[in-house]
């Protein structure tokens, strides 16, 4: 995507056009042209054909758009998610192993990084923990991001870092559930079907309304932008929300886990 974006930018500049001027000719906003040129948004085949015509190219962008991989592997594992989070206007996250990073307390985040194999050094743990907490500023923006979280119940019962760390984490989640734009739901262990047994994922909607899925594996990450693939992940998240406790029931569960009346 970055390579194709740079080719587009070079062809546009050679033609003497601004991003806004090219956008008007092909029916896109200036911001969308910028996103494509920066490699943050895939070039769709119909748009590529229009650009080839306007830029006098012999089908170069059209070929690139049709050959674009449906799934891009972008290491290192966390960079794509962090970059997308900063500009996203909506986020939906399903987690089945740890509390979502955007909801973690410093002590819980540190315990997660201490569990990592190969081991981090003390300095690396401190740096990773600080970076994770800094990410949470997206939940406190002037115009808050709409954020929905579905968490499998075992996450809330696994004492990562010890019982005190977990209890602090549960209390923090209860507080976060009251923030504007944030919804937290728990998928309980008594459900007899589970639509996301393949593992955790995050869905994001960017400021230019592009829908993206992000999936982590043991040794890498996938940023999925193909509409058919994103649709599948979206359907799974819709089923998760249907089967999970509603936000009020989730807060009641958090209180019970903490032993509060």
C-alpha cells in the first residue's frame, strides 16, 4: 500500500495536480487522496482506473489495485494498531486472554509484560507499560472515540499479577464503563456457543470511514482491509455483543467479582 501510494503521489506531482484537484477529478476528498498516498488506505480498482485516466498512466495503478493482497502483514506486531487507534472514530475490541490494552491499569499492564517470553528487561517493561498507558488518551479526547469492548469471562478471573492487581483492574474497568462513548460487556462462561473461538481481534473505523480489522497472532499481526474479510469479523462481533451481558449486567458482575454488595 505504501509503495502504490508513493507511485500515485509521484504521478500526481508530475501532472502538476494537488491532492484536492486530483480528488475532485476522481470523486474523492483531499483527505482520502492523502490517506492512499501515505499507504493508510487501499486503492480500490474503480478509483485506480479513474486515476490512470486523469494522470495519463497506461493502467499501472489499476494493475496494482487488482493485485493488492487482501491481507497485509505489518510487523512489528503492535505498530499498526497503535497508529490506527490514534485517528479512529470508532473501535470494537474482543479479547479472550487479557484485559484490552486501552482499559489496563499500570500494574496490570506491567504484569502482562512481565509474563512475556522471551523476557523483557526491567527498562523494556517500564517503557512498554508507559507506552500502553499513554495510548489510553484516545478515550479522553475532546470528541471521544466510540469504543465497545467484549471480554470473555475467564479474563476477569485470571489473577495476572496477583489478586490485588486484578481487583484494582476490575475496579478500573467499572470506572471506565461510565466514560462517555465506552461500552463494556462480558461474555460469560455459561454460553453454549461462541462465535469467536478463533481468537481476539479489533475492528476500527477511521476518520475517513474506512473499516479495518486487526488480528494478532503469536509472532505477528494482520491488518485486514478487504471488505469481505472485514465483514466476517464484523458479523462475529455482532454475535458476541448479542450473547454477552449488557453493560449494566456487566457492572453487576464486576461488583460480584470484587465481593461488593
